[in-house]
């Protein structure tokens, strides 16, 4: 599908993506750039690409598709560094879990000879780094693609086809709508898990030995990398705060219903929650 | 270990318990009482016991151990009905996930010829009923046993041995301490999942198609039976409200940190949460 794809800054997502691209035969040549020598050595050992570069400009030279897989706070600066070296017609995208700020910052600096379109494959894990890479990480998962009104239709189609070829279900929306949706269905739920664990950490440390599967499942994502999540919060703070406020209002309703001994209102909230959960795809 | 064990009102827990007792050979005779004809037929078909009774007094007659597996709000009244029919020295227990109110109510009516001691095996599922029964449900899970000061040591030892034989890890504590612990590590987390789903139910219904594993895991327990959970809340409302308040204070800290753009405080909460979660046993 592409003569050359270049992946920049592979962590869990980037290295899993390299493996998936190889498995699906989507690139004649797959190049990886990492600033860390240790990661470059692992990429070679794991045979997940055709070339590994320590110079970012060499890495993107000749690429038809460049995918930035770094933490969200450095995506725009990596893009800015590489844009002058990209060949005419190159598509550049990213896998960051926030979109508005990234798309705004990159589109302010992008040249006419290339196209930037944001992506967010909703695949991940509480684990991180190349050692946890998994070529099947993307299978059947949703992937947001966030074009702007001025994005050329042809480039958008190519990018949608790329993610679809990896068996992802592509959703096209604006960066702003993406950020609202993801704050609600992913980032705020993650933060609730973190806050729950942070709250319980102040309790008797023996209690955690009594925890059942419920607490374990509910809090799994709280094991995610705090540094990565801090930058995600910073990049999408307005939508996350709105989602937290909405959740808190609902929690207040339950609290009042319990305080005031209102069984029908308690049941109402529990039933609404169950109905929603039962309809989540497995 | 016992000549006769009688299980009253088997749902998921009671029928799983019957299967586990059979597997471990803990009773010469296992009797089940259910008020529902459909459940009695299933008990016979599944061969999970030696006798099925539709009369509760016949079911408990001759038992050395009686285990009440009904929803928490009817445990005390079932106990009260059966106590006059129990043989001298019988131990009666339950599997309810609240303990203070149940232990208080039953000990107010228990006769001297038998001993009631509350139990709470921390095993369960978002599923319910005999069709979801699983003989391995209890393996390696915690089980609370909540004696009172006046509980005879010999009866307590027998009950602890019973749960231990099912490969459960027994924790002995007061009913009140149990309720505090479980409100924090089980009931409040369950309610957060319900409230999160209830909140999301009011959003665009397409959003749930974009959910990743994070939301799915975080909210799995929200599929639990609302009627059962409503009664659990009613029976342990004080401790649950205290736990919700504690959680809300922590959530407020995160919200302030985000609003005021305090990266170190955000990181602090995320790191405290990760450290706690990483130490939860798998």
C-alpha cells in the first residue's frame, strides 16, 4: 500500500503498529526512528522494521506516510522538525489520544507540500514500551481520524484506508469532537480509577489483600504510566474537567438518594447504569 | 467434615457453593431449599445436592451447618424462620455482603442451642442465578467471618475450617469492621462503575461503540443485579456514604490540580494510584 512508512518514537503503540504493518504487508519499506539507542537495538533484534535511524531527518526522507507515536506533549515539535524534510505528497499523522491542540499546533506550521491529519487508534494497555508490543493490539478496535475542513479528500481517504487495512473501525470527526468524546469514554474513566486507587492508598494497607475481581477490573487502567497521563490531562483539560463535573453531578444524585433513603431513585441509577453497560460491545 | 449441610435460597453463590462442597467432599448429605420450583428442578438436574426441599423446615432438619444464600434483605427473616427447627449445636451462617445489620438482627433472635456467625465469601460475578454457577468461584478468594465477642470459639473454628477447606483465605473481624472495609474496597467501587455508566447513558448513544477495553473493564461490575445492589446499599448506607465522601474529596483534589494547572499535584495523585494498583494481587 505504501512504498515507505516511517514510525517516529515507538513506544507500545509505535512498535505494535510496526508489527501490524509488517503482518498486513502495508509497506515495502518500514523505517523506525528512536532517540534511544536501547530502543533502536530492540527494533533491530525484534526484526519489526527494515531500517532503524538515529537521525530523524534521515528516517522520514522518502516516506509516503509518517506516523508520530511519541507522548502527546512532543508530537507537535517532532512534526515541526520533520516537515521540511518530507517529500511532496507525504501524509503525516500521529497516534496521540488528544487531538485539538496537536492538530491546531501542527496545522499552524505544516507546509503545503504535505498533509497532516490526526489519528487516534483506541488501542492501548496499562503496559508501555516496546517489550509489551503486540501485533494484534489494533484488531477490531476503533480509530479516530480527525481531518480539518481544508484537509484534501484524497489524503484523508488514504489514511482511512490505512487504518482500515489494520482491521480497525475508523470514525471520522473533528479534533474538538474527538476530544469531547474521548474525555468522556476514556480519559475521565481512567482518572476515576486513579483517584479510587489514590484514595484507597491512604487506607489500611491490609485491605488490598481482601479485594475481589471487582476492584481489580475497575482499577486496572490506574496502572498506566503517570507521566503519559499527566500530559494527556494537560492537553485536554477543559473537556476532562467538563466530564468530571458531569460525573460528579451523577454521583451527587446517588449520594442524595442514599442519604434520603430513596430506594426508587437508587434503583433508577443502578438500572440506567446496567442497561448502558450491558449494551457495550465486548 | 459435616454429616449434613443445608443451603437455603441458592442463587449464583449458593449453587456454586453446593458444587464446591460436593467437589471437596465436605458433606455426607447436601440439602438445598428453594422457594422457586424452577430452581429446585435445576438443582436436581444439575445433581448439585442429595436432596431438594420446598419446605424450609424440612430442609434444615438434621443439618450441622446451614448456609443462607438469599439476598441480604431477607437473610435475617429466613434465619428467624429456621432457628426453632435446627438441631442442638447447629452452626448457621450466610454469604451476604453486608454484616452489621444481619448479625445484629439474627443475634437478637437466635436461641442458645445453635450459633449464628456471619460469613462473606468475596466471590461473585456480574452474572446471577444457578445457570451461572461455578464450582471454582471461591478458589483463592478472601472470605470474611464475623464473630461476636460471645461467639463460642469451637463453632468459630469449625466455620473457619469450612471456608478454608474450599481454598478460601479467611479473615476474621467484627461485623462493623467488615462493613467499613467492604464499603471501601467493593461496594463504593461498584457504585462508581454504576454512576459512570448512568452518566454516560445520557450522552450520544454512538459513543459507546468507540469505547476501548479501559471503559469495559472499569464498568464490568455495573452489570450486576440492581435489585440486589439496592438492598446492599440500604443495609450498609452509612459506611458507603463515608466511602463516597472520601472518594469525592480525592476527586476534588484532582479537579483542583487540573483547574489550577498544578502538574506536580496531578502527577502525585496518578503515581499514588499506580503504586496502589500495582500492588493489588492478581
